[in-house]
């Protein structure tokens, strides 16, 4: 950040002036904010078929007042947030990308005061604002995500949860979408405590409650196991809050939105919920990439056709098809160029991926290219970067060409991967060309021809 903003209304969200520390911001992510929102809506619709939602206006309104106060007075980024209560004894709350949040009655019963309940909500809201769920998936699934999800930046439409299901990723509590790293937990704590302070809640109560739950988890308490299975402890939370107190905005910490003890009594009078499938059923992790012993004979006609969308157009080989459930023409492959696995997952053996990643601030092409390459190398079997990136020009824009290799889905073979990244100021376009090593010389001229036709609109 080049300039310090001193307006009180954004002080806590941007800069800690005393030490020049910055609050956490969203990191590198192949999903757009709008895709987070779409994914959250779809995931919520699926999960609500499994959850025992509480049909009690008093409880729902109370939780929504707390949540909306945190969003409004905590000055959080705008998303279509909503808050629903789930009749479940386990002590937990969870939020999907884009804003939908679910609060267990067990959490409301376990909280000693409203500030502790608000602390858990502030923590979960911070995961939404920092976009931790889709960032996790972006890093974990690498090349397959680029093919299935990253391409949606050039088109739109189609099901986000359907695209994730193609990779074996569900939306349950045990899925990659809902499991956070210790660094993500630390960032959510930090943003959450500032959100609480601005909204009039004592941030120490969040830390005390989490450490109380952690102690119960150590006693093999099954009611708190769900929370810590997806939220690993980042360390001493009380100490972290105490160290942050000098930089927190001043506030009156006595405000409340209702009588928590009265809400607990209301929970005790709720009728038993109807039996439903357990949340997270069917939401497993992606299995190993599919492979095949068969090597297809890919024919090239020599004719080309044009793709246009998302601010770019280019030619590609005639007869190649659009891959994925979104049907937007971002991932293109010849017949036989895709190896299907179980559960609808697939690996790209031949093809082209075209997409764009929005820049966080001013685009640094070299740095963002390296992040992309590292993700590809880490998340593809045998993946590695070959040599240094070279500077080129694409349609009068600065660009880099990089080369990689990885294990091919055609068993026993390696594949060549050429990655072209283009600086378009507010976003980085990337084009990925894939072919097995044994066939690369035949496809290299075709991919060069595609590159020469790239034009931005």
C-alpha cells in the first residue's frame, strides 16, 4: 500500500499506524469474488437439504442481528451474508464462500456471553472476507482447478459445485473447501478481533472461548471435535489478542443484541429435529489423477476456428471441444485428449486452457507468474518448472513464456506444459498448452499458431 489512509472509518481495516502493520488481505486465488458468491449460494442450497435448520424467528433474528452488526459496524467487505441456526448439539459454526453462515445451537449453549458467540461469527466472517475456502482449493488442486474452475473467469454460467464435483471436491465440512491452515486461522483471528472491537465486543472473549474449546478438545470431547477438525489452533489466542490491544480501535464493549440466556431457554424448548443425512456426507477429497494405458492417435486437420469470450479471442484447432460443466469454451481439447476418472474427475492429456486472474493492486507479472507455476508444480504428479521464464510480447502486451513438465495421464509418459502469462494491468491472462512428450513436436507448431492469433478486446 503506497499511502496511509487515516480516516477513522477505515483505520482498523487497512493499517495499524503504531507499527505500520497491515491487517490480512485476500491472497492469490484462481476464483473471482463473484464465483465465491455463486459457489456459496450453490453450496448452501445443497447443505440445507442435510441440515436441521431451526424454524424459530426469535433465534434466527437474534443471530442475524449479531452477524449484521459485525458486518456493518465491523466495516467488513460487502457480500450477500445471511445467518441461519442449525439444531445440532456439536459446538460449531461454519460459513461458505460468499457469505452464507450456519450457527449450531450447541455453540449458542456453550457461549458464556454474547461476545463469545460474536467472536466465533467474526472469525467465520473473516474466512469469507479473506476468501480462505477458494484460496485453499486453488492451491490444493493446481492444474485441474485451472482447467475446471479458473476458466470460468472467461465465460460464466454453469454450476460451480458441479465443476468442483468433477474433481471429487464436495462442499461438506470435511472437504478441502472447508479446511483451513494455521496461517488462515491466525489471519481470521486477527481480522476477527478488529471486527469485534469496532462492533463493540471485547476481543478477549473470542480468545477465551476458543481456548476453552481447545481444552475440551484435548479431553476428547466429541461436541467440539467438528470445529477443530477444520480449524487447527494457530497458537495462544489470548496472548495474540493481548499483544494486539494497543492497536485495536477504542470502543464501548458493553453492547448486546438480546438475552443469550433467554435464547438458551428457547433452544431447550425446541422439538427434536427430523433425522437427516449428516452434514458433509459425500464431500470427500479428490483422489489420484486418472490415468490410462491407452495412447490416443490425435488427428490434426490443419483447419482452425475462433474462440471469443472474456475480453480475448484466439484461434484453435477445428474439431476440438469445450471441456467441463460450465460450457464456456475456456478449456479446449481434442477427442481422446481427456482421460476420465471415477466420479467424473478427469485429467487433460492434450489441450489448451485460457483464463485470467485478477490482480491484487498493481500487477507484478513476474511474481504472479511464479505463483502460478509453483502451484502447478506442487499439485501435479512429478511437476517441475524447466528453466527460466522468457519475455515475449502478445498483442502489444508484456508477456512471459514458461515451460514445465509433469507426469502424463497416459501411463508411463511425461507431458510438456507451456505457460504463457500476459500483463493486462488489472489482471493476468494465462494460456496453458499441454501435450505428451512423445507427441509434442507435432503439436508445438499448432500451439505457436494459436499464440500468434491471441487478441485482447
